[in-house]
C-alpha cells in the first residue's frame, strides 16, 4: 500500500499540468489498490470506525478538494 501511495505522489509531482480525466484515472487506480486492504482492516476490527459508517465505493464522487 505504501508503495502505491508513493507512486501516486510521484505521479502527481511530475504531472501537475495533467487534465481532470488523468487525475481521476490515477485516483481510481490508487483506490483499486488500497480499498481491498482497507476493507480487510475494517473486517478484522469488527466493523466501521467511530463514526459508525463504512466507506462506500461510490464515495469517489465526493472529493473534498
């Protein structure tokens, strides 16, 4: 997971002029790598975090930035 995040950061640093679709593609690629790991962590701890909500795959449309 750390390697995937580092690669995404390097891509962002070297592609600051990329268009929105390229950013979305990179984000999706990172999510596809990280999401199964996070889901497994949630499952091993017995559920969602303190907020009581589990992350949904559709949350990618709700960027904070």
